């Protein structure tokens, strides 16, 4: 029988061994990591809202009023006023009839795909979809098919193939991210929606890395392109640009009611703390305000600054520096850390083998000096 030590040794030999990093100062841009002062270029707190005074106060007030925990699942007695207020706000924000929130983004993906798909259905995913979406599709018992990243011809072939063969009552769902989490590029969303509608399929769009960053009110890529009302299921996270924690799905009332009755992570989990829901609601309110617009403008100024230095065409706040081997990525990350910049190495299975990288993320809180310092030391390290 193999021991855990055997498996750990193999991971170490392959450059895939991981360990927890202690962050002493939360998601501050100038952070303290394992006793070392660093400029943080690894966080998804794109607008710097996780430490925002308004969100902190909202969380504290909800805790004082409703307690530190929800005590039960949402369907028992765990649904509290902050949960309702949050979901009403999400539905209004995303332009849908209803919304449902979950404890985290992973639970959202597992819950949604598990509730909406079963044996006899088909789910088609972009190859670079997040692990949570892949796991949700696998666990759903539906037939799973994957198309090469952003390959519209292959997607069309798969849609045509299964639409011609599926029984009338079977579901056909396409799943994609709007901004891909490890590459930072965008899905060709208008073309995907056209194909989905042409073949009478459904679309699950994960806007995790677009929410708060794109669109006039920070709703995401679909809103920026004016096609938000053509997306069947709008999924997102509350733990990145929104500055709190959790995930959500926004859709028609009937889909949300079905989800409430069938999503196992929702049904069988204690409800998120009221503080989390209240902070999420406050985060959305900030994002949709003039202050949110100012934060987005500052973020995009920083994105443009680093993109120009790296010679890239910016699509999002995520800028990968692909180095290939695990060793090269680990060495570059360590060299940056030694000079005071936190940009962890991303390796298989998070990204395909041979594409290990530094995943650099920008925030509205980064300064021009820190961005230029990162670029200078990045050239030395890689």
C-alpha cells in the first residue's frame, strides 16, 4: 500500500509540491507573507474592497444584529434578512428575475450543474474552464464533451451533433468563462451565444473574473457587450472584485426555484454567515456607484501600464507570464519574492503540463512605482 510520504515525494520530484502561505495582513497590496514584506501581485481582490471600511462596517453590523453564524441550512432556519437582500440585489444588478447565493464559487458550480443536468443530458465545456465547472459537469452524470479553448468551429460541430441526436426532453448546456482565470483572455461571447441560440441550447456563463471589472456597472463581459439578457445562467463570485465571499447564480425565477430544490451544496450546507452576505451586498453597492467606476478606471490604468511594459494587449486584470517548466516558474517566483514581489508559480493541474507560469493580477491599489518595480525584477527573474 502506498503511503502519503510516497505521494508527497513524487510531487516534490515533479516540482508539484504545494504548501500553505501565511499572509499576516490580509489582502493588503503591501502585505506581510511568512514574515516578509511584499507587494502582492497574486490577489483577486481587484478593486481592493476586501479591506474597505464600508464592507467591514456592513459585516460588523450584520454580526451584531444577526449573530456570527446562520445556524442551519437555508431551507431549515438559516435564511436571514442579509441573504434575501443580497439575492434581490444580485437579480436587479444582473437583470434577471431571481438569484441564489452559495457559500463559495466551487459550491455554486457543483450545485448548479448537478441540479440542472442528469443522465441523458449533454454538457459542453471550454477546455480551459475552471476546475469547479469541470468537477460539476463530471458529477452531474450528463455526457461531458470538451472543445479546444475558444474554438468556435468545434463548438458548433458538437452542438450540431448532439442537437440532432438528443431526445426532445434532454438538456444541452454550453459552459464557458467570460474571462479565463489562468490566461486572462476573453471568450468570443457574441459568437458563442449565437451558436447556443441557433442549436436551442442553454448557456452557463461564469463571470468570476469579469464582475466588478467590466461593464458600465461592473456586471461583467455580457453586460459590456449588451447581451446579458441572452445568457441563460449568469454565474459569478462574491469573493474577488466584490471583496467578500461566496458565489451566485442569476436566472429566471423557475430556474432558481429548481435550483433551490435540487442543488445539494445549497440544501445540505449551513448557510453562509450573515456578515458575509451583508459585506457582499455592500460590495455590489460600491461597485455600482460612482466610487466603483473610479476604482475600475484606476484598475484599468494599472492594467494598461503593465501591459505596455510587457508588450501585451490587455484583456483583463490577469496577466500570465508563461515560462514552461515547473522549475522555471518556481525559480522566477522565488527570485521575485526575494526582491519583495509576491507572484506565485502556477503549475499542473491548475494549468496544462508544459505551461507553468507566473499569474500576475492587478489591483486598483497598485501604484505606478510597484508596477514598474515588478516589471524590472520580472525581467531579471525570468
